C-alpha cells in the first residue's frame, strides 16, 4: 500500500525517483564511452550479465528467495525480449546518432506505453494529455530537422534514430508485460528472470576474446553499466512504494535534460566527443518543447493518485 502521509517516506521516494533520473541521465554518455572499447552486442550481454550477478549477490545477502519461476511464462518471455531488444536499439542509436538524440527519441517509449494503456487496458486519454501533444510534435520537429541539417552523414544519423525508435517500441512492449506480471510476481524475481534470459540470449554473439583483452578502466566501466541496470530498475520500484506514480513519472522524464546539460558542459570545457550533437538554440528549444509535452502527457495520464498503487493496477488490469 502506498503511504504518502509520512513525510520521511515521501522524501525518500522523491530521492529514489531523482536517483533514477540521474542514473538514466548519464547512461547514454557512459555507453558512448564504452563503445570505444567493446562492440554493441557484447556490451548488451555484459550489462545484463553483471546486473544478474549483482542481483543474485544482493538477494542472497538479504535472504530473499531466488526463483526463475515467474508466472505466466507466456508473459515473461516477451517482457524479457522487449527489454533485451530495447537495450540493443538504444545502444546502436547512441553509437550512430549520439547520446542526446538517443535520450530524446527514447522518450517515445513511455508515450507508446500510455497509448497501449488506452488500447489494451481501456484507459482514457484526457484533454489535458492532448495538450502535451501540441508541445511534443513541434518539439520533435524542431529538434530532428535541425539535427538532420547538421548531420554530415544523413543516412547514418537517420539509421541511428530508427534504432532508437525501435528501442522505444521494444521498451513499450516490455512495459505492457511488466505491468501485467508485477501483480503476481515480485520485482526481484521478474528482474532475475529477465537478466538471466537476456544474458543467455546475447551469449552466442558476445566477443569474449576481445573482452578478455580489455584493460582495467574499460572493464570497470562495463561493470558500472551493469550496476546502472540493476540500480535503475531497483530505484524506480522503491520510489513507487513511497510517492505518487505521477510524481515519479515526471521526475524520471527529466533525465534527457541531465544528458543535455552534461554534454553542454563537457563541450564547453573541450572534454570528450559524443558524436553529431552540436546543440544549437533551435535544437535546445525543440528538446525543451518535446520534454515539456512528454511531462504533460505522462503527468495527466497517471491513475487516480488518491488510490494505492496496488489498487490502481488491480482496477485497470484483470488477469
């Protein structure tokens, strides 16, 4: 049950949501750095594998039951596939288009999940949500048109953007099945199955000889990316236990702004190269409009915040 009356718990919930935004806000930058040392398929495997190892260690330390017996199996497999393909699409997008582009376009995922809620779970889109579309559409147009004009290799940038869009669609599929599964399974066991499944899925295409040759710092970066996976999906769960889902959604949707701010600071200092970013005023205006629209759409699309989260889910989805 969600308890929003306890001030201390509420502050913890906001902190967990903020930590989630920070973890995801710096993710694309760390992926861009890691791709200098390791190929995308091997990096996806490593993220899931190290997340799996750390989750197993944590569950054992906390005395939690280890189980891959997630029910029903017909939902957990597409759920795992959705997240596994999301990781690959997002990573290829970061490689080809840059971290800022990846973080902006990937926000299509939560929007598609909201649309799936309307179609599959008979949720309603409010007039206030439609207001968000008036910010989303022009924002995306401003950002993407500016980036296309700047891109020295149009086809490569466009290909990267399509990979990110594919990753967003895959994440929405993951979100739909996760929403169903969480009613009868613990988040830890769901993540345990997903991490194990995706580790096995990418095992045959992982370049282990090259990974063995990595020096200390690249290996540390890859392990940190695995930790990123574990922390992000743990923090968001802890946040949802303590504060309203709409507040969590709004805070997390701000993560592209963290990426943009970091890239601007690093570019100003002349540190690193993160691909075809070149953030002009027009591109920044597009990002601001797009994120504003996403926040409006997510905020007014959340269930009744006076109901406990468990009851909200139960009322909307019948298994």
